[in-house]
């Protein structure tokens, strides 16, 4: 709180003091009192009034600074009224009680909102597990009745499966750390599982896959890492080159971590869009043109990498290539 601002708030008191001084002067003139005596009276009044303003300002400023210091130390700043000391002055106590009432109302609303979110997330997880059953059954039927039509059906069902997975992982995003199981895993096994899952759709789209130098051990959560890699592979398939499409998966051992690189020779990304592809809901020119993108897949990858102590970056050239790099720890950093 600035002293100038404080004095502006006290304008009515200052005006009252000026009126008081004028009354004293007029009264003294009417009573023919010595001018020196009038000056002394006004000067003393001015000194005491100034001292009162300054002391009151210092007290209020100290009180506000104490509250600000308490707020700065709080992670959940809306709990300030639960932490701050109950004031003794009636004016401050009135504001304190108002703050307590508003905070209580807000906490009640937060609790209701969190309960509603939990119910919704529980429903989403339950729905995902339920929908997985008919998806699995449909894929099994397609596998046992192979034909050109069932192959197409299987391809579309796999797309549905990927979107269902996105919904599940998105619902769990703010509780990722509770589902972690960080352990030593072989990168080649993770890549092999993801490629096996997408084998049919890659064959149907005439996509060649080249894998090299990935037999390295890393520390991560296998399930979440597979999800991240799968989202990247799906994007490479979506925006593939019409002829001679190739996806290259390789890795570089960089002392404390491994750089897993997924590169395709597809449509690429505009230079003006490359820095936004991990933003939530960003679809880009390719996504809008083909109406195939939700803008959630790469956003989830970025968020999960942050939670897993990993990093994900992208570089691309339009109509030439896109390369996604995932940096994975080689030692256990998360308990």
C-alpha cells in the first residue's frame, strides 16, 4: 500500500482538518486572539494529525505486508483466512469475517466440483473398460473371418480403440503419478509391441518401417511409454506420403538418457505451426484439411513426458519429413 494512495483514501479526514483550521482562525479573529497563539494551536494540531496519519499508515501497511507474506508461503492461496491471525480492530475484523464467509462458500463449491469431476472420471474409466469388450470381440471376428471388408472394419475399429485410449489417458492425466510403475525396460520390446499393434493398418497403407539401434535399456513406465509412442506412430500413419511411405525408428545413446527418434517422410508440418503441435486442441493445417485430428494426441504425449521425467520435441519440413524425438532416462529418477 503506497502512502500517497493511503492519503487519497483519507481525503475526507484531511478536508475536515482544513475546515477545523479555518473555524479556529475565524473564531480567533472574532475574539481578537493573538495571531501567534493561533499559529501555535494550528501547528500543534497539524503535528498531532500528521503523527496520527503516519502511525495509522504504518500499522495498516505492516498488517497488509504480513498477510501478503503469508499468502506468498501458501500453495493454496484461497486458504488465507484459515491461516491468518484474527484481527483485533473492529474494522479489520469485519473484513476478516467477510473473507471467512466467502472462502467457506468457495471451498464448498470446490468440493462439489471435485466430486463431480471424480464421478465423471470414474464413469469414463468404467465406460472405457466396458467399450473395450465389444471392440475386442469385433477385432476377433475380423481376425476369424478375413476378407477385404473385414480388414477395413478392423482398421476402423482400431481407430476407435485409439480414440477410446485417448479418452482414458486424458481422464487419468491429473492422477498420472498414482499409476506409475517406473522400472527397467527394453526399448526394443516397447517398439515391437507398438508396431505389432499397428501392423495391419501399416500394411494396408503400404507403409514401410525401418527399425535400427533400439536394443537399449531405459527407465520408464512401459504402459505409458507405449501409449506415447503409439500416438506418434498413429500421426505418422495419418499424414503419410501417398507413395513410398516410410517410418524410421532409431535411437541414440546419450550417456544418461536415450534419444528415441521416429521419423516419417510424410506431409510434414508448416514452420509456423511446429511450435504449437503439442498445444491442447491444436490441429494444424493437415488436421483441418483431412478432418482427422482432435489435437489431443500430441498434447497428451507432452504432458505424460513431463510426468515421466522425459522430454519430447519435434522438427519438420513441409512435404518432406517429420521427426519426433523422445528423450528417455537411462537411470531411475522417479520413485
